[in-house]
C-alpha cells in the first residue's frame, strides 16, 4: 500500500488528491481570490477539474481562487475542533 502525505495546517490545496483528502475528512477550508477571503471556513462538498463547491452551495473556479486548510491559530479563532480520524 502506498502511503500518502498528510495534509498539514495552512496548506494550499492544489491537486485533486489534496482536495479529496480534505473533503473526506470534512475539514473546513478558507477560500481566497487575490488576497481577499471570500467565505467563512467551510468544508468542500464537491469538485471537478474546473470548479470547487463548498458547504454553503457556493461554487468557485479553481483557476482564479485558492483554497487553504486552517492553521491551528485559525482553528482556535473560529472554534473548530480537530476532525476525528
């Protein structure tokens, strides 16, 4: 079995594999376009080659937005506990 690297806090999600891991763990992500945060931290519920959909139903183009996992400080700020394995 091939081991895959664990997603750590405050990583940018660029590949489908990274998005699948975060989606499976239901970990909230922060969405940015340029330097502006677009939504509060929410889990990803669907994605394809061009778009990503978050839990509130908002769809973002992958080519112009950036998706980040939360750092430990941000999790404390938003009162988000660690996802259970």
